[in-house]
């Protein structure tokens, strides 16, 4: 959970799991740590297409798998470039903002250098964070997600050997303009 309390900071994630493809070891590790029989899970198309993935998750977690993203407490996304619109997922309600979905995206790369800047709780000043691949409209999706705070989604990103998080309270920071010389 430190990934969400220290947004944008990369954390090591070592696992010896060998889940069925396209479920990555890191995606499986987070699923097994966070999901249980009371947490409905939505799988993106590549994960749904492989019956062994559903069997693995049901056996290890007992979690119900749902067909609609807005019914999920967690969404596992193996193809983040094709992640559905954030508005397809449950943002919580004014009375229960914690009833929102958490998206776990398996990306190829994570970096805390040279990416967009973010600020918010758990961040001293700003932090740079980048993940790839992401949808082409990622920046506008995240800005809209944060604008809905305290509603909105929390995101966890996994890549080979690492993990990072962006809770909905994390806001994008516009790049500072350099003075003309």
C-alpha cells in the first residue's frame, strides 16, 4: 500500500509466480495480495480471452469475475494502451467515495524520471512519473479523474520488477515555463 501513500515512487516488486499468460507475474502478485471473495474483478479483453487466467484467479482468490467494468472493485488490465474510458468504471458515490474501482495496469516500463509531474498528498513538492504504454488520451483522463475528487479511480501500475501508484488525490502539475532569453 506504500505505492499509493507515496504516489509516483517506484517500488521493487519481486515475485516467483508463474501465472498463465497474458497475466504477468506482477499483475498476478497484486491480484493475489488485494483481491478476495468479496471483491468483484473485471478483466480486460486479453485476460478474458484466456480461460486459464479466470481459473487461476478463481482458484487463488475466490473473487467473482464481472462482465461490466462499472461493477468491479478491481480491474486487471494487461493491455493498458487499450484501457477502457475511466468513466466506464465505478467512481464511488458522494456518500461512499471509497466504493470506487482500483485499476491495476500491467505496463512495459515505469519511470520516475522525465515524465509528467504530479503533486498531492504523500508527495513533497512534485514527483515525475511515466508509464508506457498508456492510452493516447492518458493526460486528459487523469486530469478529469482528479477533478472529480473525492470521487474517481485509484491506479496501480506494475512492470517487470516494479510497482507504482497514483491515487485519485494526485493532481497533474503543468510544466513550468522557462523564461525566454
